[in-house]
C-alpha cells in the first residue's frame, strides 16, 4: 500500500506541470495559466480513496455478458457524439421540431453512460490484467507473480495539455494540464500570452494521463480506450524501472533528456498497441468486427508531415527561426486544403507529437531501433524488460550491436 501512495504522490507532483522554481519565466508563465490549471492533486484526493476502498471490497461478480456490455457502452458513446452534432445543427438551422426527440435520446444515453461507467471500468481492468498475466508481465519490483501497479482507471472528460517548446529547437520544456472544456478563444488567448515570453506554445488534447487511477477520455472508441489504459499503466510500471524513472526526472525538469522521453513514450506505445490488440481480439472481435475498408488516399499525410519536420529542423539548425515558422504556417494551410486541418503547426506541435512513434510527426530513428529490438526479443515481456532497464540512447544502440 505504501508503494501505491508513493507512486501516486510522485505522479501528482510530476504530471501537474511542476517545474523548477525561481526563474522570471516560470513566474510569468504561472500567472498566465493559473486561472486555467487543472489540479491533478485535487483530482487524486477525490478519486484515490474511493478506488482504494473498492479494492478492499472484493472482486465484483462476473457477468457472462461482460464483453457485450462494454461493446454496447462504447456504441452508446459514439451515438452520443452523433446526437450532440445533430442537436447543434438543428439548433442553428430550421430543425427546431426535431430537437425534442434528439434531446430525449441524448439524455437517456447519458444517464445510461453514467450508470454503467464504473462497471465498464472494472471489466476492462480485469481483461487487461488477465492479458498481462498471460504475457508473464506482473510487476516491475519483485520476481513474484503479483500484479503491480494494479490496473485502475476512470473514464472522464480529459483536461487539455499546454505544451511549451523553445522556438530555436524542437524540444518540450514545459507541459501543464489545463481544465477540460476550454473554448477555442481561451486556448488562443493562453497561447498568445505565452508566445510573448519568447517560446512556442500549443494547447492540445490528450488520450489519457498516468495518474492513479489513470485518467482515460470518455469519448474514445473501445479499442482506443483499451490502448490508452495499457499505455498509461505502462508509464506507471516503467516509473519503477531505470528508463521510466529518468523520464520522470525529465518531466519534472530535473534532468531534461528528449531522447529518454522519446524512448519511454515509444516503448509504452509499442507495448500498449500489442497488448491492446490482444485484449480486443480475445474479448471484442465478435462484437465489433468492422470490415469496412478505408480507401487508400491519394495524399500521404504521414510522409508529408515527416518531410515538413525535416525541413523545419534544417531551418532551425541555421537559426532561421522566422523562416521556419512561416514555412510551418504555409504548410498548415496546404494541409487544410487537402482535408487535414491542424489548428496550429509550430515547434510545440512537433515537440509533443514527435515523441510518439506512431505519430506522423515522428522522425527519430529511436522508433526503428526499438522495433528492431522487439523483432529480436523472444517475447513481449523480454522486450519490455530489456528496454526498461536502459538509461540512455547509447544503451539502445549497444543492445543492437
């Protein structure tokens, strides 16, 4: 129990946007974001005791229809999003007569969502835990078949994330959680005020936060939610390993290391996708077998984004900051003309998305190196443990020699 509490307190400190105090920049930054900050400490204090209490209450009774319940829950989530769009369109146009039945259905589905969310959380937690056990992944501390940290998450509306990068190179220097539900004008006001400090900023959405319990967005698809649960659990697992601990030091601003951050996020992303697929295929393939084939686009967005990133890096290497920013804005408009809308394309955008191997903005060879390590590993557990023990990019290179 002490380890649970220590981890939670550590995550509260690190993921609440903490940074080294005393600088003029930090003081001005905090004055800008103070009205908008999301307090993870408050959220933890509200949810952690309840989750611990549920842990002592024993295992919930199993239901033969667990997979169907979860599948129908996420189908309802999708329908809720559709209804909200339809209600917005009807309110803005001439569809006033259609509002009543739409709002009635929306209210019914939202009540159903609230009533089922806790049960859905427990079901998915058990399925992920069982899948980890089948892979021989139990805990990062001792060699006993004891699950730790416990898989535990909450489906809620997620806060936004403020990402701040230097203008002179693509590297995240601050990340601060902001209240959920900020409107566009508020996001742009925050960004404009922070950019005046001589940095590049972006307020962006996220899929989850490795608090305890993990925060997972309640508007995601089923497969995305499963992957997010496993991804954020892996961050908790890795916090007790050399690689993850160094990532925590990076997040806290104690020892910045962008390569360590990239290795950590890429490892978590690769393992979570593999685990998520195993969970989905075992429990949900018969309920959500989507055979619809998306046609191949005539425009390669991923390739275009990587080429943009390479060109931006070239500009920044020559200290042509203005040219790099003008180039990114021109490319943002070009992407919009091809049907890919990005609200703001800047250094902070690439700093955030560039640490995820499955992101179009990812150009680091670290992703290829970790994929090669996975191909050489005898099992998913072996791959995870080998990479988690690393303390630097050089360790990764050496492992492939």
